[in-house]
């Protein structure tokens, strides 16, 4: 559980002052970067979210060698994951000054070591992710720019320092994914690159087979980023399954972060039962920082098979998570479970919680808000088909749509647009993309100017089909149709994927 801190302001300021003074006194002119076995063990514990054990190792290292700067970097890593996963705003305000002090300490390190710019780059990038999580996009862009400068300088001076490619890979594909409404932020970032370039850089770390202990240590981190980029931005989601094989090969399956990555890839590929198995087998370690999003994911996996026991997962997530993201989506799904069971009154009570809980920062939460504000009941048949499709139960999904006359359950204009889109998605993912194309075209024809995401997503999927066929002209055209749509749901993620497709096409043409 995320721990909230309730310290008097004066007392906290005094403690912070002591911490800052201690940092500056500890890191003298002899400050160096020494990745000792204790630091290596601490890093592994951090990836396993066992922060208490990591802090004990770090404290012992600081006592043994006060001039070693790797502990400052590792402490920043702990705070980054604490804030990014836990989303506790009170912790965010209290950790922020400690981060500044650590950066000051790291900058006093000997830049003759490749770890100097690497640790500074990683720390800036991690803090950029935290700033984005808490809505400070301008400051995040500046941190990404600074991180890229550190990584680029390191690549110039120490080209054989493999872990540096993680930071380069991330910064190279981040800039191209900034939404149109934040183009000014992309300009501030001052970073260029492509998705394929970033993935290749990450792959150099994941594929490392030498004897350098530190280089091998960072393979798990590279695999985590590779998994998320491949499954969300690749042209073929099945390519991400290769990352799952690499994760298994590296025997790093028990990290909650890599469990998240593996389950995400399985679910994106319609392998719901395997994803559920991974999530159910995870250990709930009292010594580990709680990753409640995995409970949300397990609820999604159960819901996809129309399993009403998903209710307990969502209620656990809602009862324990102290952040703000996915709260609205969780209440929406609680409502869906009630609706599927025929309880309309309970659906309305749950969906009303969407408007009073969490924040609409992400696409899923915004979509939940639209449903709540509409005050319209979902179309039960289309909802069941959607969930079964998301789980990869394609035969059951198509049966929901085609085992009854369409006119018996299509009541609104929205239903008429969603129906061909759902059929297109089912045929596409079940291995018949050519059969999907006319349904996608119909969804675009019917809904291109409407606020729903069905037309934009149909255009994106058409682009992927044509790109995989090597028909780059029609693929490029389809991606641009996606970008021209203005849905009020999933706009950012659809645009990012369309831009990634256009970027890949440009790379292939050159």
C-alpha cells in the first residue's frame, strides 16, 4: 500500500535540509561511480519492487563508501517507481526536493566515468516520466531534452557502454509520439529519432551476451521497455511475443514489472487465458511495493471472458490504490459487470462513480467519462462482443453478432458504426484481414465525422493490414485518414500509432 506522509511542514523542511547537507558533505571531490556487488543487488531488488531491502543495501554501501554516487542514482530509481506506480501526490511534493539534491550530487561526480552521464541521463528521464504522470508536461519535456544530451554525450565519449542505449532508445522514439496539441512540447524536447531506431538500440542491450556483469544487469530494463514499445507501437503485435521469449530466456519472470509486460503482451495478442495465468500466479510479497494495477489487469482478463468474479479484482483495486488513473475506467467496468448480469440500477450507480472519482488523464478514463455523461445504457450485444474479442474469444464474439438479425439489436447511429467495426476487428485478429477490410471501410464511411473512435481505429487497422502486405502507398493513406479523424475517445493513442506507422513507412522507403 502507498504510505502517505503527514509530517509538519517545518519538521519536513528541517529533515530535508539535513538530507541535502549530508549529500553535499558526503560527495566530496573524490566522488566516483562504483557499481559494487551491493549496488548490483540493490538494483535487482528495485526491479522486483523490494524497496526496503534495496534501501538497506544502499545504506550499507553509503556507510562503507560515502563517496560512491551509485547509491544516489539507485535512490532516485526507487523514488521514481514509487511515484510512477503509486501516484501519491503528497509523496510527490516531498520527494521532489530530494531529487534536486541528488542531481546536484551526481553532477559533482567524475565525468571521466561513463556512469556519470548515464546516471544523470537516467535520473532526468525517470523524473520526466514522473512529471508527465503528474501533469507537468513542460518540465517533463525539458528533462527529456536534458537526458538526451547526457546520453548523446556518453555515446560520443564511450560508444561501447551498452546500457547507455536504453536511454537513447527511449528518447529517440518519445519525441515522435507527442500529440498534435502538444507540438510545442516536442519542439522543447529537441530530440529526433524513429520507433525502429529506438527499438534497435534497446535490442542491443537485451541481446548482450558478453561477460560484463553490469551490462547483463540492464537486460531486464531493456526488455521491459522493448515489450511496451513493441506491443503498443509496432506494426505487428505478435512481434512482441518474441520479447516474452527473451524475458523467459533471461529468467526474470518474477519481477512485477516484467509480469506486467508479459501479461500486457498476451492480452494484446488475444491470449487472455495465458495472461490470466501469469497474473494469478504472481506472488503477493508483503515486502514488495504494491503494484495495484496488476489487480486491475487481472480484472480485465476475467471480464474479457465475461467472468463476473472480476468484480473482486476491481473492488480490490479501487479500495487500495491511492492514485487517480484508471479509477474511472475501473468504475465503468464494475458497471459493465452489473449490466451484463441484468442489473441496470447497479450499472447506473457504478457509472455515476465515474464522474466523481479519479481523473480523466488517459484514454480509457476519458472514454468512461463519455459513457457516464451520455446517460445511455450500453448495447448489451455489442458490449459482450467487444469483451470477448478483447480476450481473443473470436468464435464466441462473432456468434454474438451474427447469430441474430442485426436489426434486432442495432438501435442507434452509434450502433450502426460500431457493428461493422467490431466485425472487422474480429476477422482481422482471427487471421482473415482481407475479410476485415470491407467492414473497416464501412465503419469509416459511416462514422468518419462522428465523435466515436470506430472510424479512426478502422483506418489505423487498415493501415496495418496494407503495411504488412508491403503496400506502403495505401498504408500511408490509411494512417493519414486516421489522423484526420477527430474522435473524442482514444484520440492520443490512435494518433501515436498512426504516426508510428507513417514513421516506419518513411524508414522503409529510405
